[in-house]
């Protein structure tokens, strides 16, 4: 069970690292508190904490991209991965050890922010399981993208800031803070290529408007496609770096 | 080993028949990155139980060679075998037999030393109970037991390096690979690492890379000098220093060295230098008794007279025409 040993190691490396924990929890939490507080007044009914909750959760899942890059690129750059590769561990065991860990972080984040949303007074009307599926597929897509970036990055210092920039831009244009319907059509077209606007929209529909799976079927299929594609590419290229 | 072998200058395809007396054997091992020939057809044989040092300047091809032997890089040409297993065809068999301490002290910084050791042991397929027991023993051996519960990010460079070597040894490998084990350490920490490595001599086959001459000189049974991706000389430290040495240098220190005394010496020896109160004579046929009697006849009272020991640095300069910088 080598993958399990790697999973445990990654878990310990992260929860003992204040910086990693800060990125994973404190950063999205800060956004939640700031936006929650600023919208707690008599704002317009269409732009309140209910509107923002799905976006904030998607933001935390977007942060899984730099998180994955940070973990993988750091181990790769520092030569730790090379050290592990001198043991008889197989590439699939490495990949499973890392992805399982990131998946656990993503699930923990989804649960944490959904509970927080409830505490902050978000009215959850829809199917929790369905919205969980939307978030999970989004998280898997983020992990896959993170692996892909880490496969091509030479160093953590080079990869991490670029990924943060990309993530923040994506967050801005994916309807995390305001509806993408305000944006010009060409931006909407670009944004819709990525999974996050679909995730925000589907989560909003399910959580707040209480729609069923049929209404968000196309979004879920799109997210599923992204999750499968990004993971397959991430695994392929990351495994390739291990067989240099 | 009585004679120093001059390694072939070009890649030579030797028969790929593993020799059972050798722990590590390379057959025209090469690695090319783009236009750069990092390793150029190395043919080496390291005996079982031998401590072999690959000595060379930065960028000579030491780490690339090691990376290929550890199955981290695929050779562009040739191959190698570790305890009879081919590195390209049986990488997982090779990985079971080797323990590697990389050049950079790569540890899991937020884990404590026990957790670091146990992880590597587990990845080598050792059961959890055994891994725990062996890790404790290994920490004691390396003198780190008092820091067993501290995260390794708080460790000094020397402690990290000792832990790194312990991680390479945790599964009791047959071949230990130490890539620049004392790089960046202060002299005291370096000596401590040397003591640990010296203790392992004879127990394990050890392949060590270094660009510190002193390290290769004091630890290795045999040394391979590598430059520009080629092994340019091979032999024991003594063999390397003495073979091809056609001139000797004598260092003379006296209380009252006079011009006449120097002129007397110059009648027989042409290459004489005077530095302060010291005379340096370099010659093909230096005779101790002749030098001493010439100086005595001039009434010089001598403080010391000795032959200068050749160093590996001298050997390196003689072979490559370059200095081996630390």
C-alpha cells in the first residue's frame, strides 16, 4: 500500500504547514467573511450572500489548482520526488498517493464551506448530493489542471505565481463574485470553455433555486468531461515526467 | 590494484556480460542532452564491498551518471548493471538493491526524522512494525535520537545530511549511492559524515561522487577521475598520485640559507625556487642525501627537509590540464 503511505505523508506535510493551510482554508474564508459582511446590509435581493455562496465554494475549488501545483512542483523541484523514485514505487502509486490526498482536501473544503454557508444564513433549497457532485467534479478538474501545470513546470517559484494569476483571473471572469451575464459576449464565450462558470451556475441553480438534475444536466456533463479530460492529461504528463 | 588504468577516451561498446564479482558495471554508458554530451561512453566496474569515488569538477557528469545508475534517467547509449540487473530492463529490481542519498538534501520538511525514515522503508516494501524498529535503530546510529520528534525543517545542514544517508540505508541496500554527501557542510559536519561513511566501508558497496579531493582521498578504495563526461583516470589514491609522476619536489627549510648554498644546489638541480626561508627543488632524480650533504657543506643548519606529497589536485591538473576547484 505504497500509495497510502504517500497519501499520509502529503496529508502531514500540508496540515503541518501553516502556509499551505492558509491557502487552502484561510484565503477562501477571508473572501467569505469580507463578502458576507459587506453584503449583510440592505443590499439588492438579487446580490446577496445566497448569490455569493456557490461562487465562494467554487473559488476554494479553483484554489486547488495552485495547491496541486505547489505540492507537486515543490516535491519535483526540491528533488524529493526523485528520491522517492529511487524506491521501487510505481508511477501509478505516486499519482494515486497525490491525487487521493488532493481529493480529500477538496471534499473537506466543500463540506467546510457548505457548513459555513449554512451558518452564514444561506438558504439551501436544493439537493445537497447533487450540488456536492457539481463541486466534486469541479475539484477533480482543478486537480487535473494542477497536475498538468506541475508536469511542465521547472520550479515551484516559476509555476506558483503564474498559476495564482491564472486562477484569480479565472475566478474573476467565472461569475464567482458577479454574474457573467454582465460581461461582453466574447468574454462569456472564453469563460464558458472553462468549467468554473458552469459550476457556479449549476450550484446556484441547485442550491438556491432548488432545480433537479435535468435542469443542470448539460453543466454536469460538461464538468464531468473536464474532470475526466484534465485528470487523464494530468496523469499522462505527470507520469511521463517520472519516466525521464 | 597496482597499476593505474587510463580509461578509454571514447565510448567503447564492451561486451554486456555482467561480471559476478562486480556490484556496479557500466557498458559505454552515455547521456546526451540536446547538443551537450553529459556522459560520454563510461566503462566502469565497481567491486562488491568497494568504496568507489567518482571525483570531478561541477558539471563533469557525476550526477548524470549516478542518475542513470539509479534509474532516474534513461541512458542515451550503453547501459549498466547493478548486482547483475540491467538498469534499463530491470529498473525495479535495481531500485530494490540500491540506497540513494541525493546531492540535494531532499527530505519531507514537515515530517520528523522517524516519519521520514519509515516512509522510505515502507516504500521499499518493509512492514510497518519492522520499519518503526529499524528507523529507531538507524536514528541512534546516526546520533539523531534526541531529535526524533522534531520536524526536520528545524535541523542543521549536517543533521539533514546524516538523516539523508540514514534514509538511503534504511532498507539495508547492497549498493549505497552517495551523491556529494558533504556538499555545503562546514568542516566539522563534513568530518562527522566521513566517520559514518568510513564505518560502512567493507559492509556495503559504496559509490560516492565528490568534488572534494580530500573526501575521495581519505575514504575511497579506488577513485575514478571524471571530466567532460569521461573517466580520464582510474585507480587507488596512491596509484593515481604516483603513476606518471616523473618529477619530485623537495622542500627545505633552514635557519641561515645563503646565496652560496643555493648556487651549490643549482650545480646539480636546475629547477630551484626560493620562497622566504624555504627552498623548493623539483627534479627527475632528486637525492635526499645529496641535497642534505650539499647544504651541510655550506654550513647551513636545517630545520626540515622533506619530499612534497603529490595530491589528487596535482593528478587532476596533470591529466586534464585544469584545476579541480572546490
